C-alpha cells in the first residue's frame, strides 16, 4: 500500500472502533465525517505506523469512548502502543529499556505482522479483562511467532479467522490449534474458489463478514462464514478499489454499534450509502 492507502485504512479502522463503542447508534454521515477527520489528524507515514494503528484497536475497544474524548483516547492509545512496540522490536538489539522508535521504524513490516495484529486486536476486544498495552504487544508477538501468514491467500484466511476469535481465545497458547483453524479456512477458500487471486473485493467482503459474525450471538461454522463472505462478493457492487475496503470497514463499525441481528439487505444498504457518500465527496 502507498502512504495514502495506509492513512485511509488506519483512519477507517480507528473510526470503526470509536463508532462501535458509542452508546447510541450513529449515522452513515457521522462515520464518514469521523473517518475524514481522523485522516487529517493521524500521523501515518509508514507500514510501522499502520501496524501501530491496528494494534491500537484492541486497546480502544477496552475503553469507554464518547464524542467528548475520542480524539484524546485515540492519540493516547497510539502513543502507548507505539512505545511498547518499539521496546519489543528494539530492546533485544540495543538493550535499552525504553527501546528506540527511530530504530523500530526501520523494521520491515510484513503481512504476517499485520495479520497477527488483526488477531491480537480481536482477542483484546472480546476478552473479559482489560489488557495493558504491554500485554497486547506480547500477544501480538506470540501470534506472529507462529508465522501463520506468508502470502495474500493466508492473509485473507487470517482475516476471516478473526470472525471466530471468541472460540480461538482458549486456543491461542497452542500454536497447532491456531494453525489448524487457519488451515481450515485456507482449504475452504481453495475448494470454493480454487483459482482465487486476492483482490480488494475479497478483502472488503471479509471486513463485512467479520463484523456480522462478531455481532451475531450464535456461533457460525467455518463453512457458513465462507458462504457469507462469498455472498457479499456476489451481491455488492464492488469495484476493486480502495473505496470498497474503506466503505466496508466503516460499515463494520456501524454494524457493531447495533445490538439486533441485522438483515443482510439492510447491511448492503448501509454499505451502499457509505460507498456513495465517499464517491460523491471525492474522498477516494
């Protein structure tokens, strides 16, 4: 991703977290405006900054957020996660207690790091306790050491696994358990679409799937999750552009802001309204 895409997705992920935590249901206009505001305030220049933003999601979902404090909490979370991540990446090299952010920024962030951050953020979100920033980084480090993602197909599988993270929480200490679950998703994806070349459409559909599965009270099977993902790909008018992904992430925030089980047509309507608003305002 180029820098613009890093900023757009970081802002969307954090805006989605904020909206999901509000006590009152928000409008599509509000979530797009919030995303646009964060785009202008976040300092996202590198993939390292993008990784920090993803890891900050878990901490934000543990906090009480409202319209009076969201900017402060986002910045605090980013600052604290950034410092802990710098320590994790550089302390073994330089032996300095507080680490080195300058050195950390030279770290080459790979798909495995990003996917591990998504999984760590989801676990932090759904766990009953409030994790410290250090615990979040330790969890991320434990998952990335499993080396579960090496290519785009495995990254998509890992994204879909986050929809089942409530079941995974008990198994995260077992590398084999997590690897087997991800392998199940890989196999299902291969069976359904053997010649799949991962596109922005696939990723956008995955974000919507994650939100719905997280929001529903019942536990869906792996097959049901894949079928829902396929249905989104088929029924939404996606264009394989960044706008698809941003609209999906923002829609996910609104979905998780609601407590009732949502009709898929209603979700498609929310997505289309956000997508259209992004297009009309020429944001993407």
